[in-house]
């Protein structure tokens, strides 16, 4: 039994010499029985430290005075140098006469148990450190979701005093009433899946709402399964995300503003619209636009809440000694956190504390101000700069358009007047008896003068095509009625008959539709050498096909490919080269098209396709 025991068993005499050394003792210590039986040197090997050995031997020698050794743990050094912990139980043994003859000792190798115990203790210490020193708010709850304990960070985050919440249901402490069901679902998730991760809203002891990211994990305790729940305050992150979302919306809206600015016809409209946009989208209650006027910067537009006594209309700012002037001169943006810290900032109103100043290209300066310190940040400045980029482009377009309008007006007026003078002189020449060759020159000169006037009028119409935006319903019956009366004199003079069918079709278009069909009739009158013109229509699904055809000389296939190109002219009676090009552009502007074909009457046929107006009256 001794030999097969898993416990270390050894017997010594009164001198400490080994009498019995079982297999377990061999396996644990590494020393064979034959190496140790009959001597006491084994103790020096097992306890090489002399002081420690003396202490151990003293403890064991106590049994000779009647004190048994029970669960005495000692550290031994094995033959291979490994260190082990042995738990001893020892007593004396006596002969038949009752005399003490030696000792019996049983040893148990408890090294692994000690390591496990030590690791458990270390783990517990680590757990306690992580729990208490965790930078996040941590709470331990039992299976009923009641608080077992919470760390200091949790108590501070939610405003509770130390040990104030122990035993309380976690949902009653930090969950808003509207999120109770959500919290219950999280509890179920934790039980079913063993964990949960979730972002939500919780409330403090005082009822303040905070955004949190919650992580829950199970832990095994003596009392059963508990849950360790970590709360991370993400309020600032959520605020940042919300700022990013709002800024993204602002940027999208500001980009759309460029389309709105294109509808402005002059600088004043642009400035007024921009101030309204700054109020509506950028939330700038007090803002204005200052433009240079001589040596001063003067307000040309202001927000509705701009103080009257602070307006630079009445108090112009010197261009060389003001923030508006510096912004305009240097073409740089400025962010002012507090005017008291900026000696070179002298607002028109003493109550103004902070603001931004952004140049609008070479045109003006936009400024937003506030009576509150640090009321603007870099994002406000960036958004404003984005808006002012659009404004600068809009103002450039306005300037170009104004100059184009001026030059076109000058062209129409001056060239028109010169043509009238030319035609007047030609009429005077015509009263004289001229040679046939000279009369031919006069006729050509009159034709050229007439064409130059027509070019001016065609260019005017082309500009109207570009600027016309509103497409409405047009009754083709009314259009054709005006068409007939407009060309009645020409048709009668040329001996051309015209037949226009009874139209009953409404299409999408505008006032320029009259110009479109007038050009087609004019083309037949002037260039087709026809005797008859017919105008008819067909309804084809969602479009109205209008056919203008004549019995004239027709148009060759080669010419058909070129006839709608701008500036195309052919023959002695060629016009300006703009009429049919304009027909194509007008049709296209209304979502339609035009095509030239051969007419069954023998001449040319123009097919104009226009969208039907499906709107019901």
C-alpha cells in the first residue's frame, strides 16, 4: 500500500536517517530510494539553503515532544533543480514498549494547486484593478439586472454617490422611460447570445440625457452568472457626427444656390439673395455685404436683424482702415473670435464681439457678426467661403450679361441707324436715270442692307431662345392665326396661296413658336419659288407633328444635311444663314425637333415635332 500510494511516504529513525522511501517520493523528488536510504543527507539536498533547512528541521523535531505536524508546506529543490511545494503531515512512531524510534511523514505535491490558486488570486486582483481603474463606466449586475457594484467612473458619469445604487434595478436608474422596451430586448440578447453591443441614450440621476455605447459580457461568480456592463460616453462624438451631418446638408444646399443665383439679373438681386441664403442656411442673423465706393466700403445689402444704427450705409467704413477694407484689399478671409483681442477691428457697433469677413472676388465683402464672443468657428468660415465662391461666379455672369446686353443694344441701334441712312441714299439714287448695270448694283446694295437688319433681328431672337426659361401651354390654332396675318401682304405680292388647316392641338412651348413657323413660311416665300404653301398637323401619341410644305423647287439631299447649320447660305437669294438654324434651336429648346423632307406637292416639307401638353383644364 505504501509503495503504490500517490503520496510521498518516508520513515526516518531518531537521527533523521531514511529508512523507507516509496515510489511517490522518488517521482516527486527525483531521488531514488537507494540514493537516500540509510543516511540523512537527503535533507541538505532538498533544502539547500541552510537557514531555511534549520527552520524546517526545527518544525519537524517538535513532534518528538508530542506536537504533530499537520499541513506544513515547505519548498523543496528536486534533483533536476525544479522547485516544488510539499504539504506534510508527520508524527512519531514507537516500538512495542512505547519508546520513540523515529518519524513517519506523508507528503502531498501541492505545487500546481498553489500555482492555480496564485493565478486565481492574480486574476482577481487584475479584475479588481480593471474594474476600479477602468477609464470607462463599469457596472456589475446580477441575473435580475440589479446592481452588484459599480466603479467610480460609473458613479461620476451618472451622478450617483458611492454605494447609493447597490441592489437597485439598472433600468430604473439610467434608462429613459421611452427606452425601457429597448433595454429589455438588450437583456434578452445578453441571456440568449451571451453579449451585446449597442449605442443608445441613457439618463443621469438629474435626468440629463447622454449618448452612450454599451457593451455587456457575462462573468461567472459564486452566486451565479453576472454581467459586466461597460458604458462609454459618446455624447461628444454624436455631437460631432451631427455637426458633420448638418454641414453636409449645408454644403449640398449651398451648391444648389448657384442655380438660384443664375436667375438674378443684376448685382442688387444677387446681393439680396445671398444675404437671405446666409440667414436661412448658415443661420447668420446679423450679416451684410459691403462694396467699395471710392475710398469707402458701403453696405449694399443687409440682413433683416441688422441694427439700423450699425449700418455702413450711414456709417461707411474707410477702405484703408477697416476689416471690410482689408478683406477687400488683401482678398483674404478673417475669423474674429473677440474684437477686444484685435486692436485693428473697429466695428460700426460697439456691441459686436465676434465675426467673419470673406471677400466676394473683386466685387465686395461679406461679413457676419455677433454680440457674443467666439460665436463663429472654422466651419462657419469654410461654409461662407464656399457660398461666396458661388456668388463671385454669379456676379461675373451678371457683368458679362450686362456688357453683352449693352453691346447688343449698341449694335442694334447704331447698325440699324447706319442701315437706314444707307437705304435712304439708295432711294435717292434710284430717282436718277441710271444705267442698267448701276441699277443692278443698287438692288444688291439694298438687299445687303436689308439682310444686315435681318441679321440683327435674328441674333436678338437667338438671345431670346437662350434666356427663355418658362415653358407653358401654347394653342397652335392661335399661333397659326397670327402667322397668316403677318405674311398676308407678302403672299399676296408674290401671288402665293396658303392653306392652313383647322388646328386643334395644344403643345408645350413659348412665344418663340410664332418665330419658328414664321421663319418656315418666310423660307418658302423667299427661296422656294413656289405657288402654294400648305400647313397641316397629325397627332402621334405624345407629340404633335406640324408639316409646312410647298410646291416649289425643293431641296437637294446634299443641302438637306446642311440646311440647319448656323451660317449656311446658298444661291443668289440666300438670306442671313440664321433663319433655319433658329428654327432648329427653338424646337430643341421646347423639347422638340425639326426635319426636312420632300413634299408630295413637289417642293420641300418641314416636319416640326412638338410635345403635346397633357395637362387637363
